[in-house]
C-alpha cells in the first residue's frame, strides 16, 4: 500500500494508548490517545435523575456531554458548549446506547463526560472509545464494548485514522465509524464528503478491522487495571 505523508500505510492507525482509572473521584474513567488526539472520559452514576419528569420508570438514561478544552487546539477555542459539541454529545450517546444495559436502574441517569484535552482529528471517535472504557470501568452492565475510528478518502484512495493534515486536503472525505466488539454492529456512521458505494464499502471494511484492533487495546487496559488493583 502507498505510504502517507507521516509514513503510515493506508490501513495503519497512529500510535494508541489506553488507560482506565485516571480520575479518582469519578465512578469510572478512562484516557484514550490516538496519535496527538487525547480524550478523557468520566462516568458518574447511576444516580437519581432530576428533574423527575425526565425519569423513565422502566430503565435508566444515558446522558453524554462532549467538550473540547480551550487549549486542545492551536487556535484557542471559546470555553463552553457550542453547536458542534451538542451534536457530538448526541452522536456519542447513540453510539454507546446499544452496548449498555440500564434496565436495572429505573428513574436513574448515568452521566458520561468526555473532554478532549489535545486534538489532532478523530476527536469524536477517541471520545466514544474512551467513554466505552470508562463505562466498563464504572461497572455499568455492558452488553458489548464500543470502539471507534475514522476512515476516509484522500485523492481517490481510502485510508484509516485520518490526521488533521489529511482531513484538510482539498475534497477529502471523512467517515467516523463506531462498532461493537462482539456483535460487530455499526453504532455510528457519518460521512462528510463525496464517495462512491464501492469506496464506502472499502472504507467500512477498513474501519471495522481497525475497531477490532482498538477493542483489543481496550480489553488490555481493563485487564491491566484490575490486575494491578487485585
């Protein structure tokens, strides 16, 4: 396969690091780093949901909040929520929902906070991956784990885990994808750009294969934490 500007092959992700238990006061927490993008996720709950009219007597509710630290990007980001953050918060929630089982916690909420402390593309995917790890670390009943990565098209060729420089190439197509580890179901699929059906299938195959590799790193991070804390 052709080498990219940073020396990676088309199917090669940037260097990955994953840890759990990084925020002591949270019920569950995780750090996920891919290349220069770093996401930290913290989970609080299950706890009683207020106001009460939002409660569901049949199951608990998953509530996600995604934000980027002001210093996470080269040009300082204005503090506080924005439209992009609200959209990614909802995307994160929908990507994780198929993997959690909150039926044991009626009228309760599980809050997931994702903070991007350093950004170089793929932030929503890093956030979803970190959040899934943090939920598992918190002991939330999980039907599956979720891993996420972006695929994309640059100059007519398909690559995985685009960097910011690659995303900024003219007419580049970005495709964030999230998959469950056991059932291999896609829980997130977004597309920004133009792509043919054949290219999309190629990108999805590449993304799903990469998600499997990320899931093994998630499993290793959880095992290492529990071995160290036995």
